[in-house]
C-alpha cells in the first residue's frame, strides 16, 4: 500500500469516529504525499470544515476543485465554507455551479436554502428546500426548515404539512411539535393543536409553560375538563409563574369560580408584561369588580392584537350581549363560532341575536347547528319549535 493510500485509509477511519483533528492531520499528510490527488484535498477540506477551520478548508476544497472540476460535493462544500466567512454572493455562485452539474444534489440544495434564509430571501430558500425534498423526501431537518420558511411567508397550511412531515420522519422532536402546534393554533385548529401539545407534554411533563399552553389550546377547543386539569398541573409545577396563574384564573372565572380565580388573576395582572395575557387578566378582574366599560376596552384590545383568542371573543361577546349591544355581540359570537365550531352556546346566542334582529332564517340555521352539536338540548328544541309556530 502506498503512502498516499495509507494516510487516506487511516484518515477515513478516524473521520468515521469523528476524531476530526487526527483525521485532518492524516488527510494533510496524504495531500503532501501526492499534491495532485483530488481525493486527499477533498477529505482534508471536509475534516477542516468539521473543525470550523473555514479559511483552511476553503484552500483545500478549492484545490480539489482545481484538480477535478467534476467534484460536485467539493464545490458544494466550498460554497458552504465561503458562506460561513460572510462572502454570500460568492458562495451562491459556487452553489449554483454545483447545481449546474447536478440539479438534484441534496447537499447543494440544502446549503443554498440555508444561504437564502440567511440573506432573508424566504421564497428562494423555500424553493431550494422544496427541490431538495423532491430529490430525497426523508429529510426531517429540511422539512422542518421549509416549514419555518413557509410559516414566515404566511403559508400556514403548507407550513403545517411540512412540520407534520418532519414529525413523521423523526417523531418526538420538541421544536417540531411546538412549531406544528403554533401553526395549528394560527389556523384555528385548536383540537389538533391540543393533541400536538399533549405529545409535547409527554416529553417534558414538568414544564409549567408548556402545560399552560396545552391547557389554553384545550380551552380554545372547548375541552373544559381537560383544560382545567392541564392548567392545574401547570400551577402545581410552578406557582410563581404569572402566565400560568392568569390562564388558570381566566378558566376558573369563566366557569363560575370567581373566588378562586381572583388571586390568580391579580397575580397575573401585577407580574405579566404588557400584552394579551395581562390584558385578559386585568379585564377579568375589572369585570368581577363591576368595571364593565374598562373590561370591554381590554377585551377589544386583545382581539385586535390576537384575533385567534377564542376566550377573549367569548368574554367580549358575553359582556356585549348582557349590555344589549346586539350587533356587537353578534359579530363577537360569529368570530367565536368560527374559531370553535363545536361551541353550542355560541350557536344558541347567535340564534337569539338573529331573531331579535328580525333574521328568522339565520336564527333557525344557528339553532339547527346547535342541535346537531347537542341533540338532547331542550332549550334548542324549544326555540326551534317557537319558530315553527
């Protein structure tokens, strides 16, 4: 065996064990034994890249490309180390040259996607990662990154599909589960989000914030008992967390447990930063103390900032209904019904509001929907019978 091949073989064995310092030394010796051997320079550059010695890696990889212009992976890795040195336009050109030789090269496509994302070119990043997955589907990390780009572009349906693909390829990754739950919530699929977050909780069962988020999704989905259980688990995990206190307090207040809710809401209102969770806690406290106008203003503020917050629409709708603001209440209940299609009370109230506004057909449709959701509901049956008379 010649000196070149001996150093290459030892270097490859060391590289397989991720002993990159030793591997790089062996590949350097191989390149010195035969300065015209492209493989020695390629492996040396690859080892130096793994060690984050990017300028040295660039020299070795550039020499490999000079010796053998057909080496697509060498040109791709050259583009990658150039990008890491901040020369992005040059890196992009190098990656395009690699793809000109092999348009479906996964490494080059993924590197191009990373580069475009770093440049803030989301559409171009998404295109590169989509091409990569078309060439080789089973890439969990690429699917995840593509989902992130699509979410940033506002393509939530597509993002959810990519996050789900990443989860199927590599189950049980917490960042993927949290990202998937996020787009499910943005799409108003709270029951799906609750299921995804429940899986995340199984990976981190004492994370109070995660438990509270799970409880919030269950609440949004209309799963009251499950929501209370999750929120109480969150409270037990961390009694000092004001966000947890606020969400549990809001849930308890909405279900008639005002005495238990007040200290929790007060804790949240005093400690949370400015934002929706604090405003909801403050609004619930104001409502309990009879400051209805102030509470209405805060509930409106929440739904303007976060129109997907079904609980805020529910509270707002109830206050407007009790104050006789029929048009305002109807709009709020319509928003609530869109977010929670299984919300029986929303359909009941919509029916009543439509009837008061002289819209009998719409009232009938709302109550018929309520009856589908709750076939044994005597109030709905009575209301529909009155309409027939």
